[in-house]
């Protein structure tokens, strides 16, 4: 008698039949990533005429049968709007993982396809998809899913109101290359060339310090040194004009943290009771209060930014104990990205308070945003201020600019151009009409 097949036997059979292709990244992919083509839908232009359904069904079944279309138009009579259900060709498609026969694959061109030879029309892909985009034909019981007509979607071409538009995705991520270049140059200037700059720079009678150092100096000495305060004021003005740009583009310790993030393993996560962004304001208060009590700039002795700025040259050999703070705090990256910046940095606290007066903001959402099918902006944000759960619910997240370090990763990564910089008084998000 033949023994029944085990799950292991079945998995080996699937591997032979439809092996999974692991995603491989090259250096080129970081700056010129594979495109993610998709169809964008504008509900304000849609009249619910159903032309897209008719054209799509004609391609699928050679006859006009809207139930066999890969796109479905739904009317919300309460809101008086129409909505289209169609495949978003997600960056990480959940339907691919859910398909038990691996009939769904994502090609190198970014298009998610169903191979009918392997599809059993079980419908698990529809259940797994947040938009229920794989549509089951109630007549034939077959699953239909948009394949973008292999790059030339007919529904877009024939939509009479231009409610559907086709985008091939972003071709070049120039912000990433520019940010890394600026970070490297800033690191070399602040750490190697102008030793001691930013944290504490002294040339004769001229003394420069950072905003936190200036506050500590005032608290410890009871006097205000105008030359030193002017350097701190310059950084505060920059923050008012461009948000916490210093944190994301200039800070030498931030540059170190970004490098460490590239080599650290999967993050362990912080305990919930430690995840308070207010902690850094407590550290700031403690630094200023400690300086007042001790009579010197207490926090500057352990500040990782200042330690880096003073670490180059012969003097660094005599600062081994002080230098130990840099790898110790950089090690927090194992728990969470930019943990120091999120929860502890008093310099970030001062800049965060100043950012309340910022002139610009970052907005994400509106018609260009794929929301639940993408959330790349939430995945790439190093300080975790973009709520992925809100995006999955179709809500445009409100970004707290006091916590945003203006690294612009979300803008650079968004393949649909839905993340934008706007003036703070602008009430619209990209794609919306005032």
C-alpha cells in the first residue's frame, strides 16, 4: 500500500514546479531601483460609466461581460462617489505569499500576474489582498486580476473622463545619493578638518557651541557669550527655515548611525515603557539643570556628537574613555533605528522645540498615494513617525514635524510622487484641489 504524501513531499513538488525567486539587490538598485508600474484612480473624475469594465472584460473573455473584468467600479450612494477596485501591483504582494500553488508571481517589470496553468481559482489571493483586487467571476468562478495589459492598460486609454492614469514608477532616487554625499562631506569637515566644530570650537577669543551647549553654558556661568550664542542661533534659524535638516543631513553622529544601521541585524525592538519621545526633553532638562548645579557643561562630556567632533588627531588617543560613548550609543541601533535620535538626544530636543516654528512640512497622501498597498514611506522612515497602520486603512498620516529629521527618505522612496514638501500654511495634500 502506497504511503500518503506528506506536507514536505508537497513542498518539494512545488519547489520543483514553481520555485520562489529571491529578491536580489545590486548597488544599482539603491539609486535606480526597479520600477513599480500601476494605475492611479481619481474618484472625483469617475462617473461610474463602466467603460473600464467593458474594455477589460473584452480583453479577458473576448466579449462584453463586466463580471469577467479585472477592474470593478463600486458606487457609494451615500457619499455620491465612485470607486475602482483593481490590482495595485504592490511592492510586496500579499497575494503572492497566500497562493498555495504559487500561481501568482511578480515579474522583473513590476507587474503581478496570475499563471492560469497553475491557478485553481481557490480565492485565497482575494482574501489576502487588502483591496480584494483579484476578482472572482460569479459565472465561471475564475479569478481575474489586472496585469496592466502588459504595460499598456486599455482601461486607461479608453476612460472617457481620464479618471485612470498609468504610471511606470520612479526611475531615479537622486535624494539618497545627495544626502549620503552631504553627510560624508559634513562628517569630514566637522570631524577631520575643523576639529571641535559644532560642539565646541575655540580660536583665540572666539568660541562657538551648539544650542544645547549654549544653554548649558548659560546655566553654568550665568552669562551669555554673544559669539557662541550666535552659532547656536544660526542652527536654530536653519531649523525654522527647513525643519530638523541638521539631524538628517549634517549631524556627524547621525551619519555614524546610518552606517551602523546598514550592518546591524534585524532590530530587536524597545520595550513599550521605554518608547517615549518625551524622554529627550527630560535629558535636555537634566543637562541644563546638571550644568547649573555643577558649574560646567555636564552633558558635553558624554555627548556623542561632541565626542566625534573632538576625536580626530593626537588628542583622541587621550580620550579613550570619552570615545567609548560613541560605540555604546551606536549599539542602540540593534534595538531600533535611530534610537538615540528618537528618545534621548537633547540637541534633537532643542531643534524639535524650534521646529514648531518651521516654515515647511512633509505631507503624504491624497489621490497619488496607494496607501494600504504600498506603505514604503512608513518602512523607510528612520525615526518611525509615519503610521503604517493608518496607511493600510486608507488614511493620509499626519507627520509630526517636531520629530521629523527631514532626511526625505519618504519623498525619495515613494514611487508615486505622493510624498511632498509643502509650506506649513498650505492646507492641501498632493493631488487634492483647494
